[in-house]
C-alpha cells in the first residue's frame, strides 16, 4: 500500500478562533494508541474544551475527545485521556516562557494527518472579551459585505461590456 501524502484535515475548532486572539501557531505530533489512530481516521474526534498544559517539562493535551474505536476489543483507549505532544525541546522552552509570562494559553486549533502522521496545530492565544468578539464579528460582516458589493459591481461592469 503506498504511503499517504499531503494534509488531511480531521477536525478544527472554529470556537477557539472566535474566543481567542491567536498570536502564534505551532505544529506538534501526538502520542496515540492504535485504536485512537483508527478512530481519528474515521473522524470521531472533538476539540471542544481541549487545551495544552505543561507537565514535568513536557506539553500535554487535555480534554481532547477521541471516541472509542467501534471494532476495538479490550485494547480500546479511554476517550478523554491526556496525550503527550511531540515538539522539539527548544520549541517547548520558548512556548513555556511565553505561557509563564501570563495571560496566554495553548489551544488546539486543528487536528490533521500530514504525510500519514497525526498532527495538531496549537495556537498561543490570549482570551478575548465579549466586546472584542462582537467587534471581530462586525469587522468580518463588513468585509463580507464589501466583497459582495465589489463582486456585484464587477459583474455589472462585465454585463455592460457585452
């Protein structure tokens, strides 16, 4: 069987991008059991309430829900177990320095397969207040309306040329 290439998105967290200002993103590997990988490939995963935290100088992912594999036997995994994140030591140290400054947290933004390996995109994030969220929604709606109007005008200009 040929090796899988490219990037296949499994899950993403739109709520994280809404609730936090993402300052920097990192790509990390995950330590998974066999049934977890099979369940991921089937798409049975939820990033809701997931976060990363330091434990003994390493980064661990808490709250990630990977459903039990349907055809797994007694070897099945626990759905919400803590999973170790795989990053280079220098990256871990940089992330932990930023998180220890205060006000920042590590949030998983998406989970995907990259060339056959399960990866998680982590965001170094600062929480938004409710008025910041409303302002971001208003900006997004304004940009969408501008693009829509611009499209209408371009479409009208093309119709007049014919």
